[in-house]
C-alpha cells in the first residue's frame, strides 16, 4: 500500500532501537518505588540506588512474553474486545478537569457529568470501550473520587473499561473491584478485564505511584499501557528522532517491569508526546509533529510486535469550531490509518487536555464512525462488481431504478446521525442549526433514551460495600 506519510525502514527502526538500548544501558531509568528496585535486583539487573540499567538481552527477554494481541472481557460478554494486530478500539477522553461549554466557558466537572459520559459510552455505536477519569469531578472528595468514578463506569456501562492508577492504593482498589465484578481476583489472572494507564516521568523516570501501579496490575495479569508525554524541547529532545529514542527507552523500561511482576501481562506501547510551544512553554497537540510522532509510534510498536496506543481527536481549540474539527480529524485519522490499536481521547477532548466538551464528544463520535467506515475494506467479488447490472443498464442508462440499487439503497452508504446533508433551503427551514447546536439537541435525545444496563443486585451491593469500607478507612463519609 502506498502512503505519503513516512514509512520508517527496518534500518531506521533499528537505529532508534539501538539508540534506546544505549540510553538504557549507559544512563538507565530511575524507578522511585522500592519494590520495583527489589524486583530488578532479584532478576539480576544492574542497579545503582533508584537507577536501573538494562542490557539488550534483558529487554528482548521481556518482549518475548508480551503478547501481540489480547482479549479484553466486558461484563456484557457480547461487548468484549480484541486489542492488537489488526484490531483497534476507540476510547473517550481521559483526565480532563473541566467541562467546556460551547461558548468557550469552562466549569469544574461534577460526578453527574462523569455519569453522563458513561451513559454516552454505553449508548454509542462507535465508541466501543469505556475509559476512566472522563472528567475529574470537583464535587466529591479528591482522595476517594476514583472509587466513585470506578463505580459509575462499572454500573452505568457494560463495555470494557480503564481503571485507576492515580496511586498504588487506587490500583489495588481497581483490582479488588474488578474481582468483585468478575467472580474473584484469582480469575483475573486468566482474563484481562481492566486496563491501567501508566505515564513515565520524562526524562527517564517512573514515579512511585506509577511503578507501584504497574506491579499491582501485572500481578493479576491486567493490561498496562505505558505511554509517555514527552514535550519536544522541554522534557525531551527538540528533534523528533531523539524524542523517539528517549520515548522508546522509557516505554521498554516500563515493559520490562511489567513482565518481571507478571510474565505474559499484555503491554500496550503508547505515547501522547508532542512539540512545545516555545513562546509559552505549553504543549501543542494539534500540530503536524504530533501526528508524525503518532505515526512513528505505531511503527515502533509493530517493530516489537506490541499493541499500540496513540491519541485520537486531539485539539488545542477551546470551542467546538473549525479548528477543533480539523485538528481532531487529522489526529484521529492518522492514528487509525497508521495502525494504532488503542485510540485514547477519541471524543470530547478540548483545549490541550484541559476539558471535555459534551457537544464535541458527539461530533467526534460521528467522526469515529466515519473513519471506521472509511477503513472497512470493500469485498471485490463477482457479485459485488455485478457486471450483469452494468450491462442491463447499458450505455447512457440510469441506475436509480436498477434492482441492485433498490435492494441496497438503504444500506450501501454510511448514514450520519449528526452531519448536515440537506440542501441550503431545507437546512434553513429546519432552523439553520450549526453542528454544535445540533449536537446539543442530540445530547438531550441520547440521554433521554438511556437505559441502565442490568447489574445483579448482589454485585452492586458488594461494590458499594467495598467502596464504603475504603472511604471509612480514609474518613467518615456515606457511600455513593
């Protein structure tokens, strides 16, 4: 297949790999978690204080036990997913502190907003996995907010989900709650059900909570995404080849720890790296360099036969306008076309991760459907070509009343729920609504039609009891 985006040669990929091996072997990576250092020492790695040094053989041994594809089990088995190789999933926005209004205003998110997004995921035709931390709710205690978010994700949506890695305790609680939902923690070792997202502290460090979360997830063979956000020119080299070498070294170091803690645990190779705005020092994610990094990341993941995570509908815009749409489409389509398997921030993200827009969420969701439709291969068969039909219509004929048209006219083409396909006069007669206005209307319709997925009362009570016990361990508050 021909593609004008740069396809890295095996020689170029090896050059990045070799540079990463030099970094890992000579400079090393710091792990600020004592148990991680114990694991490395126990398995013969060279360490100096908190710094671990890696040989190429040690990295390759870890790669041998990291699967290229895995199945993620949902509480509704019909919604279980495969991740890796040719399979990919769309996952919504993660980590936004604010809700972004259509006029550009921002307000703190609430747990009700979080619940709304879980309901949107559950009712979505195109977003096939629930995330975590859709927004950071400001109206519940910070110390235990993750427990409320986990419960919302489990109770309001029956698709697979991301868990918490905010702290090591949060990772433990995620595993405990997943065990309640799926019949016991020991069963988790044989079926991935929740994904943990871990971010290195660039350059070349893992914070204690991240390394601790890796260990907790890997002990029960639950998949871990190792995804750094290196900012070119500040936390990483300004030139992209150097950034890729640093990025690769950090991810591989995290992967090794995963395999030491739980051999065979799926690892998703990922990044959300981007250039720095050298005038302000802020990240720029709606930029050509971000798309180049995403493309190279997917190629490096394939080089190691690993599933890959990149960004989805990324934008620096603060309202759901033309800039937001353009940057989001370029980012999302690049990730999918280049082979990413786990597309995070597929919908809703605004203002360089600062907020989640519910209207943009629905617009991006429609783009996800269009991109998936675009990537669906044609069946090139005699029946599909239908030479008999072409001969029957003949020269200068019309296919409108052709039997093949009548049979397939309702299903042959992608049908949009949101984008305007009306001619101008009809559009004006229907209120001349912009896409963000139509999305606001559709949001109300979607939520009105939501039906909560059935969760056994025994399981729901067990989850709530666990949450209450954990909250009581921190402070006296009522359960959700």
